């Protein structure tokens, strides 16, 4: 199946989120949106139980503030390679935004290139402060979650910066799909080489047949 757009083998993080957005503003993140935890080797001694609870609340508030910065910049679609804390999903639902977690980094690199977005690994700027600019967002005509057979996937249609197309393969098992993928890859490589060299070498014994026809005249 050939699709005009980029097919992402992921689904939205919550069923309460919209499944289709027209002219979305897409943020591509290479970090997790789960609650922040202190790094290994750091220890904190707390004697007051209320302060311990305050630390736990602050851990989730840090992530909520990060999400708020991204949404205020105009993003209504957030794609991340990491996870998204379940406590933060409400922010996306209330803002009618779509969030997709655990995307492959290679997919986000291609999506960023096609939509004009910037794949960022941190919100921290040179001054050490966290910020998110609207210029980091990408765009397309439509992003939608569709069902194909028994599976659902997200399709980014008519990307803004560059054209993109996807081929969806379906088969009985993984072995068959792997063989189909190799065959399609080989065929695409052949097409690329033809376009690059502007030359074609005929196969299927055509060269030998032509040689036989030409040499036949000399024998007579």
C-alpha cells in the first residue's frame, strides 16, 4: 500500500486525545516527558514527611512545566522517543493536543526533515534556562491515526518542508514481511541507480539474444 505521507508505527498515548488534526504544529523531542528523578549518586536526607511529599510533587511539576512551555509555543502534536507520564496526559487532553510516545529516533529524524521541525534533545538553552521556540515546530496538512487491518498507525500527510511517501507491507508472518521488505528495498535501489546514471542495462538474456541476432548475419 502506497501512502502519500509518512507512516509512523505508533499510536496516541490516550484515547481521549484527538485522532485527527488539520494543519498541526509538530514538536519532535528526543527526551522523556516522565517525572524527573535525581541522578544516581545523589542522596537527600529528609526528616519531615511533608517535605518528602513536596519533593515528589516537584518532580512531576517539573515535567508539567516543560509540557506547558511546548504547548504554549503552539504545538498541538508532540512526538517523543521517550515515555510520557500518565499524570501529564491530562494536559494534552485539555489542550486538544496529540501526544505520541516511544517513537523510533530514526523516524523522528525523517519526520523533522520532512515537516521542517527541529529534533531537540533538551529544552535547556545556552543560559541554562528551559525554553521552547515556535520556530522549532514542523507542519503538515493533516495528521491522523488510522486503522489498517488489525493495527493502528499514525499518518503524517502532505508534509510542509519536503515530500514524503510510505509503503506499507502486509503479510502472514514476520519471515514473509522480511522477504518483502528486502525485495522492495532492492527495487527502490534499482530505480535510484537508473535515475542517477540515466542508463539501463537490460537483463533476462536480452544482451545474449541481441548478440546472436547480430552475429547471425556474419555467419551467412
